[in-house]
């Protein structure tokens, strides 16, 4: 299904942080038929790429920002990243990266809920989120795994 916008609170994007971008691009290209395309000049994007499938953006790929294993990040649509971060702090969340502009693409922040589960928020600019979802070889599901279900639900 093609998408052009997302309601607040809806998962809107996923991206993968890895130490070896070419290796990950080759793997997901072979597995899903995705093509890694540079998101812009490397000096502005840090090497970030968009995975495309059938001509639509479906996920992101970039360098891992912290030591440790590669990881997928889920982004949730918000109308105001700054307000979402303030609310998350009020509710006991942790902020790993304060709201920041991503060129003209949008505004984002990286957070964790009170149980420690990391996620990001996305205030859309030009980039609305995944343009193709819920089809073969595209993103279709997000799930929170936690040891503290009651705290996460609250």
C-alpha cells in the first residue's frame, strides 16, 4: 500500500544502524530486492541511505552511532517533536538525542520509554515516512518486547 502521510502516534519509518553500510546494503538488496540510495551529500547526511523498493522509500540505512550490535529503530509520527520529547520526559522517558532538524526532511528525537525500550519520533517535513508498506518485501509490523509490560503500557 502506498503511503503519503501518517497520523500522530503511528509507526512511520524504520532504519538500520550498522558498522558496515555496503555489507548491509548488499544483504537487504539480495534478500528483499531493496536498493540503497544515498539520502544526500555525505557531508550532510553522514552516509545515510534510503532503501527503496519499486521506486518508493521503504526504510533507512546508516552508520551505527554507538558501539554495539547493529540495530533497527522504529520512528513514530508526531506533529511536534519538541512537545513529544517534553511529554516523554514528564512520563519518565529518557532522551538519548534531543529534537534536531534533519535538513528539510523533518525533525526527530531518540528516546526510551521507562522500561528502557528505545524508539524515535518523527515530525515530517519533506520526508513523510515509508512510502510503501504492508506488501511483500516491505515493512509491515512493529512490536515492543519488554520485561515490564505494566510500566510499558502506562
